[in-house]
């Protein structure tokens, strides 16, 4: 075991010990606060992540101690007033800083909390990124998009205008939302509660995805999953009939319309044609 691995394991043990006594902690506990902030700094720099996809199993692995560190940070931090130009904010956490040195472009109206990681080449239009989130290199977070606490966004992703990526902070072992590399999430989509969008996938405008939403192959009618859109496909929001004692109703689902060539990024015109071919509004 390397020295760095040992150091992280020791820090994780310290965080877990603090968690066992969380009810006794407060802003006056300076030693506890210093330990917690060491952990949050790892998230802020991208040296550690709340969750990641295991390369062998393909499953999302959650590092529970880092989620606990975020929750502890609120416990050991006092509310303070921060002024940015004419704007005033009252919060327990500072905003993220040093964007230029990190190679991140931040348009006025955008903000990110300390403890969120933004990779080189990330562009934040007027938008919001919460603590614990990871946003990979070259990703665009478009106007009024939100990236919730602990959400994991891959590299070269486009989160279009008004996209809502939900936060999953509690309980600490809960799987956050994961958007993998090269995905395109179209305007006004809502991806929440630990849902997952595979690499290179395209999610059509207005799609709602969470672990209760069935993802269905439009060609076969087969239910592929709940809350997981496969890699390299075009998927859109839809609905399906369900009969209940009170009548027939339509429940939301997600339809996989087309499989894309793995590793090939499709242009906007090509994707629009796919939707037209299936009678989907664009």
C-alpha cells in the first residue's frame, strides 16, 4: 500500500470516527473542522471523488466517507455573510475560487460551491454546481442548468439549458446521478435520484429519468432497465398505458430509439434527423 493510499485510509477513518459523534460537533470544534476540510479539499481538487464507475464491474462505487465529510462540513461550519460586488449571500460554505488557474470559464451569473470539482476546459454558463459534484474536462454546463450535490458528470458532456441534475447527498451510501463521458443531455431534462446515462448517449429534450422510470427498447418493447440509459444511443421521454381500478392512465418511460456507433460523436443535424424519423418534436 502506497503512502498516499495509507494517508487517505487514515483520513477516512478519522471522518468515520467524527461521524459517530456528529451530534456533539459544532463550529467551535476547530480540530474536527480542520479534518473535515482536508477531506473536502480532496473533492475540490478532484483528487478524490464521491463516486466513480468501477472499470471492471461497470458498477458505481460510492465512497461513503466523503459524503459523510460533506455532511460534517455543514455541522462544523458557521453561517457567514459573503459579498460579491453588489450581491450578498449568507451561507455556511464558501464559493469555489481560482477558476482561471484551473482553466475553467465562468460566465457572470454562474457559481459553484467549494468542494465541487471542475475539470480543465469546463464552461459554466449562468448555472449552479453544488458541493461534492464532479464535472469532467471539456464539459459545458449551459444556461440555468444545475448540477446537484455529489452528481458525477463525465468529460465532454453537454448539459443543455435548464437541465436539472439531481443531488443525492443522504443517506451517505446512496448512489448519485452519473452522466458518463460524451453524453448529450438536451434542454429541460431532469435526471435525478441516482439515475445513470451511459457514455455517448443522447437524452432528448424534456426527458425525465430516475430509478423508477422504465427504459424501453423501441424496436423490441423490451424493458432494458430502470433509470439507466445505455451507452451510445438516442433516448427520449415517452409514456405507456397502465390500467388501474380507477381507470387507464399513462405513466412516464424512456424509449431508446436508435443505437449509435460507439466512439463517434454525432452532429446536431444528424441527431435532429433521428428524432424527425421517429416523429419526435425537436
